[in-house]
C-alpha cells in the first residue's frame, strides 16, 4: 500500500495535488492518504497580549478546519478517502516532520510556479520540502 501525505493550504494548486493523487488511486494503486494543513506560528508572540495570541490561534484553527473539510470533500469527489491532520510551525519543516512521523512513501503538494526569480526573492515551501524530504515529492502546478 502506498502512503501519501498531501499538503494543503486551500489553494488551487493544492486542489490539483488532490486530483493528481485521485488519478493514482483510480489507476488501481492501493493507497492511504493524509491531508495536512500547517499553520505558521506568529513570529512575534512576545509583542501580543495573551488574549490576542489566543484569538490568533483560534482563528488559525477555524481556518485549518475549513481548509481540511474542503480537502476531504475534494478527495472524496476524486475517488479516495483521506485522514485530516494539522500542524503548527515552519510550514516546510512541519510537512517533512509529519511525513517522517507517519512513514509515508510520498509527499504531494501544489506549487505556485513562480519560477527562478520568485523563489530567489521569496523562497519556496515546495523547494524546501524537496530538499529536506527523505521520500519522493510530487509537485503539481
């Protein structure tokens, strides 16, 4: 059985990654999939009050729930089922950590396709995942 981690963020590219895994599932590959939504931790916790920090964290949970619910529905429509998961921290690091923890065979994720100049200036979660991952990474544009 192929174990796949699909990183989702609510974007069209993440939806396309779900569809790509759906194609794999329909091609008679027995697979188990997890959809993961990672929320970054606020960079400056110390400058916020406890109430503000709690509000930020509550809003992140609500946003993650929406993203994960839509990803689960999309996976079902694509012909397979997934287990939702959430994490907090540096997004690329958390994707790789969860992949290792769950001992997946592959990571699937969308990429915005900004090109060489965009990744030089902004960095790229997908690029960092590819470099850190011990398993193959399927990037879907």
